[in-house]
């Protein structure tokens, strides 16, 4: 039998060799950026993310496949991806804090973290008991945001895990909840509208105190007697064009044929009839705020608004495509 210390040494050596040879392969250009360096046999959250939160605020399950973020009076919490991407499909399952979550914001998003940053957001705005969460999406490009949309969901996001997914390619950003598109944001650079196409983005999740704005415009504050607040994450998947930190070059991801075919396979570029019907249903039934319709903030709608409108199905909605969608409760969502 091999002594334990020796097996450990062998294992360590093996890991070091793997990492070293992977580094050589990348440096030598043998492995394209889109390849799966992450195939090293590590738990998902260890392989993809790091966190500066302590172990009381960032908790990993024993198998490393479920992460919990914890918000209490001492600290907020978050995690960030170890690498960056330019274009791809980024997906996670999330379950947010039940009961009184007013003032909290639980997020899953991508950001370039630069001065004039690009960012694609899912933000759950907590609410009072009995009132549904509001799911806000937002898009920043070249440092300009202010493109919020808010919906209620057709299920209770505190009861179970659901999938939140961002499809991001040269033509379009599609925000998906389970199999339903909830928002389109098309590339309108031809109309002079910035689009996230020039900066690699990392992937983030966070849970923090947003009581200044999150619930009914900040009227309802966070109640610390309900802390700790917890948001749980699992099932992370990413298929994207990787832009490693040590190699700031994004040209490969912008122009290579290999990336193009990866994006064609991994991301959605347009909606099927079923998806268009579901998006229209969400837009007509669950949309509680849309910057495109906010004439107080924007007397002249943004130029991209008409192009991004989800209303693509003309006539009555084909019911066969709407199974599983129903409005949750009838209480008005917070604004
Ligand atoms: C805060 O939560 C506690 C426990 O749920 C409750 O008793 C109290 O009334 C709440 N405070 C406010 C200001 O709502």
C-alpha cells in the first residue's frame, strides 16, 4: 500500500504538472481560449469562482456544488468568476430568501468592472411578506445604464431553484428565466446606441443591502430582525469565449470563426414562435416597469426601444405555448 503522505505528494505533483502543462499549452497557443481548461476535476464553485467573503457569508456545500450568500448586519456577500468572457451563455439556478426580504438585493450578473463598464444584470428586489419579489434586469454599455425593466415572476422564486440565464452574442442579449425569455436587448450600434461588444465581462453574484432604493423606491427598509438573509446558487453553466486576465486580447473572441460557431451553437440569436409567445405573455402580464415606457424619466424614448419590444406575435396568443405560465398572486409588485 502506498503511504498516505506519498499519495498526497503524488497528487500534488500531478496537479502542479497539469496546471503547468495547461499554462504552457495556452502560452504556446495550442489550446484556444474557448477550450475547457476547467475540465480539471474540481467542484463547480471551486473551479469557476472565488470570493472575498468569509466562510460565514459565503458557504459552500460539502461537494462544492451549492453556494449560499449570507447577508447580516456584519457583512454583505458575493462571489466572482476567475475568468472573463466576451460573448457566451451564462446560466445559474437561484433560490432567494423567503418571507420578509424587503430592502435586500440578490443578484446574478456580468460586468467588465472597467471605468466605462458593460454590465448585464439580474437583480431580485426583496419585498414584504405576501408581496412578490420583483426581478429587475438592466443593461450597461460603455458606462451607460438606466435601462431597467422589472417583472413579477409566474412562480415563487423563494420556494425552489429556477434557472436564470444570459445569452450574449454580437446581435442580441436575451435574458431567460427557465425556458422563457423575459427580455431582449438587441445590438443597435447602427442607431448610435452602445452595445456590450468591446469588453470582456466576469460573472458575479451578490446579496446586499439595497434599502435605499430596492423596495417601493426605498420606502420600505430592511428589517435586521429577519437576518441572516440567504440566497442559494447551484447548477452554474458557462459556455463562452474566455479572455484570461493575463491576456487582455479580446480580438480573438470578436472575430474568430471558432467563436462564431460556438456562439451559434451555445446562444440564442432569435426566438422560436413558442418563445416569442411566452415573452409577449410576460410583457403583457408581468411587466411592472419598463424604462422604454417611463415618459417622466425619458420624454423621448431611447432609440433601441421600438426594436427591442418583445411584441412579435400578432393576434391572439397561441395558448399551447403558454403552459406553465400564470400570474403569481394579484398583489401589486413594489416599484
Ligand atoms: C421586524 O421584524 C420583526 C420580526 O419578524 C417584527 O416583529 C417587527 O415588527 C419588524 N419591524 C418592522 C419595523 O417591521
